[in-house]
């Protein structure tokens, strides 16, 4: 991120933080389920926040995602790091499922490197995030798989798998469109098929299109 943009974003966030219920960066980080170090790195331009981070930040600061994205200028491709031909993609963990009983907070873990030419075939590297699946799409996406998500693709596409946020919980789901309504469901063998309507309220949001997954072979 360029210096002027970095400072603009930091000032904007800190101003909102001073008027929020959290007051301090430590409290804000705790509310978002991330480390204070990661929050500080984002505010100082060392880490790329990504769409989900900005969405969570907007909720905690009482503003809109669009206003934060505008302040950050998330289309600036200089904000993602490429070293020796490899692009750094943030890895998040989905530790809770709306279709299950898990109740641990999600967290940003680390960054993983992908060949830049390969990742660009999937989309803009700046818009890509990795998430660990929790089993709601098993066996289609095995539990524990790392899923590459294109956060620029949030419009529903029938039959495709998306990362969604449902009542504050991130999960993977398949989308279908019936009679003008957009529906999601999980495909886990032990959880069965569960259907929810998208867009009826602010409790359900499509966060990005699943592009690829990888898992350990046993």
C-alpha cells in the first residue's frame, strides 16, 4: 500500500475506533478474533487485510464495508506480496459451522505462497484468501481441506460452492436459485441437506467463490 493510502486508512480506522465501544486496538483485535500484532500490521500497511477482515472490521467499528474498502483502496495490487514468483495468500480457519455444533472463533493463521502465474489464472491474487473447511461440504470438500476463495465473486451462481457468513459464522455451502430465490445448503453426510435463503436479512452474506481446494492424502 502506498504511504499516503496507508496513512489515510490508518487515520480513518483509528478515528472510528476512538468513537467505538472497543476504544483500544487490543480490545478491537479480541472482538475480531485476531491477534493485536496482525491488526497493527494491517494498520501499518505490512499485511493485506482482505475482504473478510474489512467486513469484520466494519461491523466492529459501526461502519460499512464499502467505506473501509474505499479508504484502503483494495484494488491496489501493490498491496499483496510477490517473492521469487510466489504470491502470499492469507490463510484463515473456519472453526465453526452453521450446520454443526462447533463454537470456536475463526482466526487468521498465516500466509501461504502460490505461484503467481497459477494464482492469476484463478483470479486477482489481491482478492484471494485461503480458508480451512470444517466439514459442512464433506465429502465434496473433505474436512480440513484448504479452500482458495475469490472474494471478488459474491454474486450467486447456481450450482457453485461459496464461502458464506451465516449469523456470524463462516461456512462453505452450495448455491442454487429456485423461483427467483437464492438458496444455500451443506452436503455433509452426517449433517444432511440444510437450506437457507440468501439476502432476506443481514444475517447471511456470500463472501466469495470457492475456486480450488487441497487436502492431505492419508
